[in-house]
């Protein structure tokens, strides 16, 4: 017995090491899977929860990380790192008070850790308390005088507090600690730029770029400095260099467009504005500035359209009305010009009355205006595509598909884990000695075509010989369904049900085959309507009654057949019955709490309802269970900025 205990203990320690190594190599999904296994075996250990939280934190699943850190703290109330990292997660959620509480608790547990003071300083800075942040960075540096990021961040705080000399001194110290820190040279260059010491700033930017020639932030800073020095060719060269590093950086296109317009390169400036609008089609300043340039080249119609687009996005944009009026004058449409001038004056009058306290005047839309002129308001998502982080991938957001019973080849079994084990499937496989073997999945299996064709022919031969006909029809139908030959699949499943009307697997597969066929036909019809020029969105008008009937029949036979429940929920979702779908996914998870696809789909429906918090919880769980696209959706639709 003692030997068993030692072995189990060693295995747990080894599994922890494997998970930690996965985090070190940025393989956060594998780390989560590993810690899931430990938690299933030993849910009383705090460490697996902490490290799973750390993996989720790195995937930007902040709420999921907070839940894991909280569990770790419940199991170990003095878990210093759990408090500190939960503070970081709260900070990323912009829940600054909660972050401060956790940092304070961590400091009470271990006041000698420099990083917790540095993290608290970051939160204090975001709360606008620069003095407190400076003090905390100083405390961190008393504990660890070699903490380079603390010098750089304290330099920023000192600059904000008006201590330019102290800020430069911190940069100098950072450079002394690491003469290859491009960030340190870049920050010192920025401080010198702020002091209008442009030549010294350029010297620092050059040193930074010698260390890291592709630091786009420093390239941008140097370009702006060249511009202030009126060295336009050098500025233009740096903006272009930025775009070679990151072709989706909207600020670089925008600044280069402004510079090109200033030096008279109007056509290329317009092309740069075109690029920005592809990334941010709601930005009123781009339309406005592009309109002004089109006026210069006497493209009055194009200018008129750009000013009109600005106005359609922000109806109070006075300058756009006045510019459009000028364009109308150039086109000799004097009535339109007069109307726009009158509208501009009316808006200005309303704002004047609002400032004078007139309650009937137009409400202040300043914040909305700021959002509409933010060059990078959509740019971050464009940048996400190229940086390679899992949560930053662009994914096609759609419901996880219905489940079907499929043939499981030995080859398929060897190449990857079975998606789900089901007691009914296992009973079938055991009765047939795993020859053939089945599995339940909603993923397409990529069998070699030659193997698939040969196996279908073998099954057809068995059917002709009246040998194991029911099984052969089920297997052949499943292969047809997997390859998208829905008509043949439906014929085979119906043949099975003629022999056995209560055949659970055939009932579910027939329903799924019908659903996929309906969806396929609808997708073809939608594409056809677009080809012939129909612009209106086609309403879903698919009759899923037979699909529901088949899955409900499954539940009459076995009320806990969770995959039929899931398929019914999908039908509700596709039919627009959102709350019924959510309720059915909830029933799925009451029966089996590990169906990742149910969490995923319910999370998408919560997003549709505007319930960001509930969506985050479900998508986090789906990601934890292996559906990694969840992290991209969390970042895109469940982040604090989306609220």
C-alpha cells in the first residue's frame, strides 16, 4: 500500500511538472488539459487551480483565471501568488478596487516580494494616482534594485508628475542595467522629444532601433520626431518602415497620409486613407480628410460622398456639413450648399444653448465623437491576425454542429483521442468486439478516400448477401453522412428503422442527416440569390420538424441520451428560438457537465442576448474542455472594451 501511495504522489508531481513546462513553452491549451486531469484526480490540491488560472490568464480568459485563483485561495488562504495573479486578472478586467484588495492581501502575506509592489503600481497608475505608483515602484526597487521594468515605469510616473530629471535618471539606470534594452533607449528618446530636444531624441531612437530594427513603436516615434524637425523624407521613410513590420498598423497609414497630403502627394495620401478605412470603416475623420484631398484634385463627387459618409456616421459633424456645402458650391448646386450651411449653424446653435444650460438643447455627444475618430478602434483585431497568439486568431464564429454516430477506424483511434465516450456506444462496440467500432462526434472524420470507397463496397456486399444488414446499413449511412452524401445516408438510416423502429443511433443520424441537408440546400439558395442581385437578407425558413421529431423519439427511448438533447438545442438555436435553445443546452449540462460544445453554443447565444458575463463563463469552460476557438471569441466579444 505504501508503494502505491508513493507512486501516486510521484505521478501527481510529474503531471504538475508537465503542465508547468507547457506554460513555459506557451502551450497553454495542453497545460489546461494537464491540470484538468490532476484536478479530476485530486480536487483538494490548490496548485493545479493556480497554474490552470495562469494558463487562462495568458489566453486572456481573465474571468476564468479569476475563478481558478479563487478556488486555489479557498484551498490555501495564504497562497501569495494566487492573490497577486488574481490582482493582475482583476486589473485586466478594469476592476481596479478588487485588484488593489488582492495586492494588499498579497503584501500582507509576503511584504518582501518586489513584483507585487510593481503590479500594484500599475493599477494605481491606471487609477490616476501617479504619486502612489511612483512610491510603489520605489519600494519594489528597494527590494530588488535590478528590476529594470520598475525603473522604466517609474520614469513614466515621474514624467507625468513633472520630474523630467528624475525620469531621465531612471532611464539611465535602466540602460546601465541592460545596455541592450531598446525600451530604455526608446523611453529616454520620448522624454527628450517631450523636452523638444529633438536631436538627442533621434540619437536615442537610433540606438534603440540598432538593437531592434523592427520596433514599430520606436519607428513611429522617430518618424514623428523627424516631422517636428521638418525632415519629411526621413519621416516618410520611417512610416513606410513601420508598415513593412506591420501592414495593419492604422496609425502609420494615417500619419503617412497626412504627411503626403502636406507635401502635395495627394493621390498616394488618398490611397493611405483608403487603407485605414478598410480597417476602420466607421472613422469619420478619415472620410473627412479624404474628402478634403478629393476636393484638391477636383473630384467633387467623391468629396461630396466622403463628407456625406462622415455625416451619416456622426450627424452632428459641423465641419463635414460646411465642407459638403463648399463641394456643392463647386458643383453649382447652390440650394444643397445653403441647406448644409443652415444645418451646420443649427447644430452650432444647439451646442451653444446646451453650454448655456438649456435643458432642451441637444445632449453632448463628445464621447461618441471621440470613439468615431479613434484611428485604431478596430485596428487591434486586425493586428491580432498576425501575432500568432491562440486567442488572437480570426475564427469563423458559428454553432458547434450536431452530433452523429460515426464509424471509428483503428487508424482514427490511434491518431487522436475519441471525442466522447458513451455507454450505449461502448455496449455496441463490446458486443461487436470492436469490429466494427462506433463513436459519437460532431467533427468530420477524414478517412482516406480509397479506404472509404472500399469499406462502403464491402458493406454493400454484406447487405446484398443479407449479412449483418442492420449494422452494415448503419455503418454505410454514417460514412455517407460524414462525406456529405445526404440522400444516400437518409436512405440507409430509413432502411435501418424499417427493420428496427427504435434504433437509437439510426434515429439520431437520420435527424442529423436531414438537418445538414436542409442547411446545405439553404446555403446554396442564399448564394444563388446573391448572384442574381438580391440584396435583402434571406430569412431562415427551414422546417426542422422532422429533425426535432427524430431527436425527441431518441429521448423517448432514452431520456438521458445527451447528444439528442444537444441536437434539439441546436435546432432551436438555428430556428431563432434562443431562450429555448439556452434552456436545452442547460439540460444537456445537467446530464453531462463535460460537453464542451454545449458550453460553447450556449456562450454564443448569451453573446447574442447581450449577456457578456454569462457568455464569458461558458466560453471559458468550453476552452478549458478543449474548444480553443473560445479564447478568440472571449477576447473579441467578452472583453471589458465590448461592454
